C-alpha cells in the first residue's frame, strides 16, 4: 500500500494515516456488501445506499477495481445530477461460475 505520511512528518500525521487506512478498508467493505445486496450501481447509487459521501465512494471504486474485487458493467446509469455515470458490479468469483 502507498505510504500516506512522510518520514519527516510528526507522529500525529502517522496516526491520521493509520486511521485513514482503517476507514478505507471499512468503506470498501460497505461498498462490496451494498453491491452484493442491491446489484450493480453507479457511484451515486452506492453513495445513497451506503450513506457514504460520493467522494468516499469514488476513491474506493478505483481501489476495488485495481484489487479485482469489482468491475465495470459496460453500462451507464443516471447520476443524481442527471448525468451519465459508470455502473459497477462485484467481480464474480471463479467458484460461482462453475
């Protein structure tokens, strides 16, 4: 994982970085659970379901995609603002495909 505090930063910065890592994992878990329960959603749909801020969701989506936990469906859905946004779903596990 990327280092989020510099070696020269005070201890409080390192504590904040550790807290941020914990929150990132917690938010990722909430997002995965929402997608499992409610099916494919856009960023705004996930934010509405989970109660997370749209920015929190957006940051986690790219991380979850990099970790092969979610993927794009190839469809667009309407955002809260009425614009098109990408739709995400949980990556099927190999055992579920057999």
